[in-house]
C-alpha cells in the first residue's frame, strides 16, 4: 500500500513540476514587476536602432518576397554591429502575412539569423497608426524626392482598425507570428502597436490595442510584450493608462531635448519596471546622441534611435518636409549614407565609445 501511495505522490509531484515549468516559460498574464526586472537584469542594457534596409521604402517592400534584400540587410547590420549596437526594432506588416504567411515567416527567420550572427536581438512591431493610410500589397510607390517617409504605410489602416468585424485575419496574423517565434531567444521583445491613436485616430484605436494585447497573452510568449507611450497630452490619457497597466516592460518615445526626456522618465519610473526608449534622436529637435545616449546609459534605460542608413524612407529630412527639398545640412534621423560613410564621424566615435562601456 505504501508503494502505491509513493507512486501517486511522485506522479503528483511530477505533474506539479511540469505545471510550474509551464508557468515559468509562458506568460498568459502580465509579468510581475519582479519578473520584468529579473528579465532586464539578465538581458542587460541595450543600445540600437529602428531598422529598415536602405533599399526599402516601407515595411511591405522590406518583407515581400520579390523585394526582400538579405544582402543589404547583412551589410547594413554589419555597420550597426561596428557601432556596438545590440538591438534593432523592426516593423512587420499584416498584408505580407495575409498574402504569403509561410514565406513571410521564413524571411523573418532569415532576418533573425543575420541579426543574431552580429550579436543583435530584435524587437518586432505588429501594427502602426503612422503615415500613409490604405496600404496595398504588391509594388510599392517610389519615394517622393525630399519628403520624409513618403511611402511608409499604416498597418492595418484605419478602415480595418475602426471595424472590428474585419479583425479575424489580424488575430490569426498576430497569433501565428508569435506562436512561431514565442520561445526564440533572438527576439528581445514584442512591440504590439506603434503609436496607437496617431494620425487623428485617438481613442478609436483603443479597441484594437486592447484586442492585440489579449491575442498576445493567449499565445503566451516567453519574451515580454509592450506598447510604447508616445504622446503625453491629456487626450491620450486613456490609451496611455491602458498601455502602462498592461505592458510587461515600459517602452516610450521621446524626440525632444534632454530635459523633456528626464521629465518623462520621472513619471515612468513610478511603475517600477524596466524602461526602454524605442524611438529617439531627431537632431533638429535637440534629440541627439551626444546628449541623450550617455544619459540613457547612466540611467540603465535601453535606447533605440530612429534610423541607421539613409535610403528610400528619406528620414534624413524632417517631418513635414516638402517635395524637392534639398538635403538638409543637419540630418533629422539616420547615421550612415548608403555607402557606409557616416553623416558625422565624431558622432559615430561617441556611439562606439558609449556602447563599449556595456
């Protein structure tokens, strides 16, 4: 009788251990502060850039089969590696998945192979309320000379964001991508929705924002999930409160001078979670590597600037630039020209020096 009882107890203990292991490996609820801070201690301070190859005008051109460009990705991520960058933030697009889900995932894996070979972890972004509405798969537009992000596309676009009856494919897209890579150590973080409420959407984007958090939690990735706060005005209180109360780690955007960054950080520190600035560096706005990157390093805030190589996105031009604008004397974003020469060699030396202190 004792042996039977022991077998039952041992079996029960095994089931308990398996159950506990599952809770550790999959997060179907928001991470605790302790889990989030432990993760950040283990992953360490991250320095990097938002990345799109110079040969792509937008997310669709980056990822579609006929324009996916691993050779350029390899070369340009090599320049990121030389700077000491160890993270990139990269935008996906729902239409690529809808038209070629398996091929899309193969190309994502190829990107991760290239980045990982250079010691770079990746933050992937699913949705985006910024820039041009009504995206379409297939051949993308040519850049409008002198215009910042003339061809960047929203994902999925306001017609779908504002119509929940059309979210079935979006749910499948998010769950398929996360489920495929939910234990992949090459992925640092899932950034579910870039700048929800932008382009006049405001709280009309809140239902989809809530839905994508729910979908991600149902999959339960081992990596943290987050959405960045980006607009700090009162009209964004509902969006910001939801984001800050549901993200595993706190991510944010700040494109202005250092004093403004410090004020934002002061408020975000109250959440007792790791901080990652997923967009900064707009030279003409006073957001510069020389002022901001040393501060982020000192405060242990991971820092992901906008842009690496000047290319078809034309983000060397400022927001609102007009067609035919000449190349600005002071670039807005980006670090290198397409041949690998830096916009500012002193700036590059500073980035390398700060990153070498990791």
